[in-house]
């Protein structure tokens, strides 16, 4: 029979940001809501959707946020996205960080909101699970295996390629962050109970080793 074992998340590792990069200090972010998208810069990853969504926000909301696009990528694609942000008048709210060295959990912990905006397919969404494990609220597109561990109780799901819907949810997050923080608390419990690395290792052992003993 076919059995599915999801990616396990190490929930006991330290997420003390003092030992690594300080995003606020490095990028001179002062009293802003930090929204991040972590992943290689490619068209299917949906970075352009957050740029478009940002451009649809009222100015008062734009002034409250900074968006970090974290990850390396094709230089032509980064240039295209930069030009798009400039054309839409939101380049001042977008930072292309490139690759940030260090454990991803320590980076994600410093975000107020994590986005995963894949357009068509995502096998599991490990970045989402890592965000859930450190208590960072999430917004994700409804693609691939995301629904296997993300529901409306632990995160916010939107259709892929729907920047208008993303604008709506970002406004909601700015206005009522407690709603998203409550979901993040539920997400941490879910990861601890069902998707922690120790549990996944035991499942591998049960399937691949124990039957032969």
C-alpha cells in the first residue's frame, strides 16, 4: 500500500535571532510590518502577485509595511519584478534581499507575516511548516499539498494568481493582526502534534525497518 510521510519540522531548535542576522537592523526597517516571501525568485513562485497586491493598497496601508523577497533567482526575472514595482509605484516598499545565510527558521521568525504564493504546484510547502513551527502567521495559495496541513484554522488560504484577494487579506492583517496570530497559535500546536521531525522519523522507521526485523 502507498503511505504518505510528510516533511518533518524540527520544533526544538533555537530560534533566538540574536545568534544570526537581524533583519530589522540589516535593512534599516523602523516600525514597519514585515511581510516576507521566502523562495527562489521565479515566475511560478508568485513574487509579482505581492507587488501587484501592494500597489492596490491605499497609501496609508502601504506606509505601514515593508515586503522582503528573500531568495536568489534569475537576474532577468529580478530585473522584471523590480521594473514592475517601479512602474506601479511601490519599489520603495519592496526589498530584494537575495540569499540570506543562516537557518530559515531564524529568518522566518522575524517576519510578521509569511507568504507562499506559488501559482500552480507545491509539493508540501516546507517554508509554511517552518513558519507555523515558529509562530509566524501565514497566507498561502491553494496549490499542491498545502491543503494537507493548512486549513482556515491555522492559516489563510487564497486562490493562486489572485492579487486582489491578497490585497484584501493584507489589509485585514494590518487592521486585525490578532485574528492571524490566533491562527498561528493553532498552527504551532498542529506542527507539534502531527508534523514534527521526530514523529516523521518514527514513521519512516516503522515502514522501512521494523517490518524486516
